[in-house]
C-alpha cells in the first residue's frame, strides 16, 4: 500500500508543482505568459474532449459487444464508413491543424524576439556551466543569477552561451529560449507587477544543470535605477583590517584568475563577477541563501555544496577563508 502511495506521489508531483508553484507557466505575470497559459488550457480542453470521446466510444463498443439488438448506431454490424471518416480523419485533421496554427504560427511568433525598437532596454544574459552572467549594455554593471529589471517595461534579453547549450526560462514571464554556441537568441522580458520571478535552465547542460537557477527582480523604475547605479560602481574598499587581509588573499590566490572584482586587479572571467556579490540574495545560482556564514562555507568547500561546479576548493587556513568571506560580504 505504501509503495502505491509513493508511486502516486511521484506521478502527481510534477502536476502539483507545475500547477501551483512560484515557477509555473500557469500563474502568468506577463501578457506573453498569459497567452501561453490560455493556449495550454485550450490544448488541455481539446485533448480531454478527444480522449474522453475515444474512451466513450470504447465503452459503447464494449457494452454492445454481445448484444447486437441494443440501440445507438443502428443494427448493422458492418463498418460504419461515415463514422470512421468523421472521427478517424476529419476531426483529428481539423483539430491538429487548428492547434498547430494557433500555437506555432501565431503564438510562437507573438512571444518570439521583440521587434526592433519596441523595447525600452536591453540586457545580455550569458549561460555558463552552471550560472548566468548578466550584463547591462551601456553601463559597467555585471552581475550573476539575479536579474534586475524595471517592472512594466519591455526589456529585451539577448542570450548567448559561453560553453554548451542552455535554455533561459522564466515561466511566469515568457517562453524559454535556448542559448546556443555561435548564435544569439532574443526574448522579451516584461513583468506586469513588481515582484520576484524564479527561472531555471531548461536544457540539460551537465552535472549541475538542476542548480542553474535564476531570479528576476522586477522593481519600480526608481528602485531599479538606484540598484543599477550601485552595481555600476567599482567595489567598496575594505573597512576593517580583516577585510583588507581578505582582499589581499583574494588577489594573491587563484580566486582572482577566475573572478572579476572591478576596481581591483582581479579580472578573471570564468566565474561570476563578484564586484557586488554581497548585495545578492543567493550564491551558486540560488543553491544557498547569501549570508556571511554561507559565503564562508561556499569558498571553503564549493564541491560539497555543488559537486562538479567549476570552482575548486583552495587549500587555505580557516582564518584565511574567514577573512575572504568577510571581505566579499562587505562588497554590497
Ligand atoms: Cu544550463
């Protein structure tokens, strides 16, 4: 009995999660997502009619199996050609052509790359194994995994990849687009309301694919402008002796070869830009909430938190990690 309960849960989980979670295309928060959700419900409705229609015909056939006298489709036992053509060919062709027309010709075009000049701003998103680099063209701001945009504003996302194919998907805001080596894809990001919208890489891209999440913070315009101004600035200088020590250690060790901290000599580009890492709410593409302890844990042993991540554990003392953590936390 217990196994059946568990099996039912496994089957039902995607439905429950897909239906009510924060990251669901069925709780749309933009016109594009709204259209996608409406299409989804229509498809479900049409598919349900077809499915239950077929089941009903099966049941009728079964009930009448040894009783030719029962009424319904007449007495004849010969093949009803009209019925076969109507239900077997005409209806399926009409239904499939209509759904194809609505979904692929109309909706895919409508939710596709925004027309030139129709957006108020552009951001660049670059997929990496396993985090998202986010750039604001025209400014020096670079961040990771947490994308800030003004709410009720048409934002063009220009998506590329630094390595393999990823797929950028924030279900409540729009459909997904793949990031493909050598290609540039675009999608519109628009949020009806200020809020936080979770997204996820939607194309298997290696070991930590499932932990390649992102958050879109749609903010009132003023708040967004303030945030952007803050992110454009170079990193704060250390405020305490420990933080000074932390910065020294960061620059001396291989951290600086993989990470950029603007305003210092650290110019690496394999890992996330850390200029304002302390201002993020999460670390490691949403795997940890960002607080001083989590930061220290991460830099001490990223492999125990995100096995396979492209950041090695360095051989430093606990005091050194603590100092680096304190410095990074200070970078707001
Ligand atoms: Cu990915």
